[in-house]
């Protein structure tokens, strides 16, 4: 028997306010037609004052804990992936810990932009198998609306806010995380970045992206890293029950599935409703498909993401 990190429950949260493409087209020079055709996005959720990365994360965690039947104080580790923390410090993970009423646990943020949840999952999996804790909350939560340039139609139509969380528990058996692979190539820092920060400008900054370049790298990197995790876990593409991808662009999802020879019906798609929620997109999509009954116990899942850095990664897991 092997000690593995098993997904015991999933949860997610979205801000109350839903903004469709027509509403955006009243503010910037764009159209529903352009956004749908180029990205597949139809709407996104935008956080109001008081809805923050930490508060959305807490709601997602409460739902994941409820689904797992686990009390907050049974959690020994919180890893929160975000590029939009409530404050530069302390970590949003410690804020989530306090709001959940957890007296003592390990808690920290992980920053790998859109790949953040894969980085968080891999770190939490290693720590659980290494004996640092028995149960973990692994979270992706973002409020990208706060770092968008609302006058740049090339980026502001693409992103939304939200959070997703899973409860992981170390258990002997065949289910759980089977393999993870992470990558980074910092030579591409300038293709997707924020033009501010505490140590440079002293400001938060706004998101900037060379979309076409990112798109080109995304399809190649995602197909490669999916191949790697499948090979590590001893599977081929035909064994996959569900792909739970980062939701940046429906065309990236289609192109990646095609490159791997995967049926499009096996790909969980939420980008149409949520837009790109960065580190939150994978756990949000996972929770949607678990709760609507598509993902069932025993299914083989592959999770993948790619984002600023560049960073990219994937995981294979038996749900
Ligand atoms: O989460 C991290 C990973 N991020 C991604 O993976 C994003 C990857 N990139 C993409 O998804 C796509 O490149 C975009 C959706 C960002 C852009 O699609 P594209 O087909 O690459 O379009 P483009 O940037 O080359 O722009 C084509 C045209 C331009 O006009 P001209 O120069 O051809 O006259 C843009 O000015 O579309 C114009 N355009 C818009 N038009 C209406 C750009 N944004 C908009 C807009 N509405 N919102």
C-alpha cells in the first residue's frame, strides 16, 4: 500500500455580481461576438467591496469541509494559491485560517499565477506524504478584477474573480494524487505580468499581456506536461475520464485536447461562465463537475494549468 493524498471534498465560491459581455461592451470598445468567438467567454463574476480573495476562499473552504465531513480544527495545513492576496503580507492563508477558526496549523500562500493551484497541490501532496500534516486545505482564490486595466480591451474582458478549494487527506490506498509535474521558464516574464509591485514601484500595478504569444506557448506546454504526468502515472490519454484544465480560453482547451487525441466531451469547461479566474479556475471547475455528478469516485482525472512566469504544471489523480 502507498500513502497518497486523497481528495475528500471540494468547494467553490463566486462573487454575487455576474457581468455578461453585453454589459462590458457598454464600458469598453468590444462586443459579445468578438469575446465569444476569440475566447468562448460569455460572463464573469466581479467582486464587490468587502468580497476579497480571503473571504471567497473561506466560503469555498467551508463548502469543501462540509462535503468532506471534516471540522476546521482537523486541518493541519493550508496552502493558498493566489496572485491577488488581500495584503502584501501577512499571507491570505493565515487570514483564511483565522476566519475558519483554526487554532494552529501550517499556513502559507503559493504564487505561481494561473498555475498556482497545481503548485499548491504538489506542495501539499509532498507535505502530507512527508508527514507534516494529516489533512490539508488546498485553495485557489483570486480577485483579478482589482489588477485589471479597465481601459485595455485586450485583457479586461478575459478575467473574473472566484475561489475553489479541496480537502486532502493522507491515506493508504490506490486513490489520490498519483503524479504531479511543475515547470517554470522565467525568460518569458515579460509576456504576462503586472506592471507594479512592493519592491519596484510601491504600487499594486495592472495586468499586461501579449495574448498571442501566451496562447502559442500554452498549447505546446500544456500538451507536453499532460504527457509527462500520464507517463509518470503509467497511463495513456485513452485512460483519462476527465481533464480539468485551467480556463483561459476555449480555443486553448480545444487545441490541447486535439493535440492529445482527447474527446472534447472529456474536458470540463467553465470558461464560458467564469472567464479566467487564474489560480481559482482549476478547483472551481473541479467543484462544478463533482457537484453536477460528472466526476465520480474512482475516475482518473488530469488537472493542468499554464500562466505568468511562464509557469505550467499538471497532476494525475484518482478521485
Ligand atoms: O491565464 C494565463 C494564460 N492566458 C492565456 O492563455 C491567454 C492566451 N491568449 C488568448 O487567449 C488570446 O490571444 C486572446 C483572447 C488574448 C486574444 O485573441 P487573439 O485572437 O490572439 O487576438 P489578438 O490579440 O491578436 O487581437 C486581434 C484583434 C486586434 O485588432 P487588429 O490589430 O487585428 O485590428 C485587437 O486589437 O482583436 C482586437 N481586440 C479586440 N477587439 C474587440 C483585442 N481585444 C479585443 C476586444 N474586443 N476585447
